[in-house]
């Protein structure tokens, strides 16, 4: 049996955060974990949609030497609640992690599992889970610099330029098709969002007349894999190639730091038109409790 350590105090960035963050970085290039990159964890913990009351349900699993070998994590407030990430493929560990997720849901347990993770998927099926649907992890090779053209009057922010926080919030808000002005975040969310300013989160904006019109964020620190999240273009500037420009520039900057590929969890045709191809599929496994 493996020891279980729960996240404590319903606090986003407590003393345990760094350990989980580092664990996810170490396993980022392991194909069956690629659907939950460390960047997704960091983004999630900074997000206003994070279900704070569920934080203590997050758990890490340690072996006899106290090494962290697995994590059961949930994602914001979405229905695809649980992710099972692990550095070793041990049936005892995986069964224990599945049981943990099941015991922490009242009526229905939903687990995301990469279809390349054959041991985990087989166990889910044996333990009464049904795969409802799947989605893709797309990737693009970064062996070559990717080129793009900007429309006249547009430019991209320099690597070291200061970012306008208000313009940043507006391009995200309008890029996700919200109208008007975003509500002011709570003090707790404002504090959490300071984490988004880490240097490992590469931020590229397309700008015209001082206004941010498109944005791509890419999470990269070391290893092979950079993670794309999010990509937005405000409605009035769509169809001009700005999305392609900010994505290509952001992953080019990750390449300059050492990334060999970039991934995104999406089936959108937009990414396929950029040359991204399927790396793996992620199944959504559901068990209804009787």
C-alpha cells in the first residue's frame, strides 16, 4: 500500500503546491500523463473557476521511501473531475488511486485517462467504469522555427516588455466571447493570479493601437514538452491570422528555451490547420454508484 497525503487548508498555493508542481514537471514527457501538464495545474490553481472547497480532496501518493509517485487531482468546476497521474505503472498503486477517487464522489465518479495508459484503462474497465467519449492531445514538432505574417498595423509584444494587466484581462474576457467589462476579481483570486506572472508562463499578445487583440500562453520550463493554454482572439479581429501568429511566436519562444514540441488538449480544427497532429487520446471514464 502507498501512503496518501491530502492537500491541506483549502489554500491554492500552500507548501504542498511546489511538490506537486515539480512532480508534474518531471513526468511531463511521459506520454500517458501528457493530458495533464504541469502548466494545466498552475493555470487551474490560478483560475477564478477553481472549486476551493474541493482542494483538500486533491491527494498525492508516496512509496515506502516517501517518494511522490502519483497524484489524484481535479480540474476547476468541470464535470470531468478526476485526473490520475503517476510515474510508475503499478497495479496496486493505480487501484488505490481509483478507489480514492471513487470514495470521494457520492453518486458518479468521472476520471480522465490517457488511452496510452493501458494498465489504468484496463483497470477502470474492470472496476466498473465505462468510457463515454474521448478527446485529443495534439502536438507540433519544434525542430523548425514556425513563420507567420501579421496584418498591417499589428505587432507582437517583445519578450521582455511590460504587460498591461488590464489589457490582458480584457483580451481573455472578450476572447472567450464575453461582452462588456469583466467584474472585479475577489482579493483571493487577485492574489492567486499573481502566479500567472511567472517567467515559465510565456505570454504573447497581438497588439494594434495599444489594444491587445489576440493572446497565446505557453507553459514551459525544461524538458521536451511545452503546453499551450489559453489561445484567444477578440471577435472583431478574427479571421486575420492573429491566432496563428501568437501561437507560432509563443511556441517559437519556448523552442528557444529548449522545448522540442508543443501540445494542446483540443480537437479544434484551428490547431490542425496550424500543423498539429494527434499525439494521444484521453478517455472520459464514468461510474455511476448504486
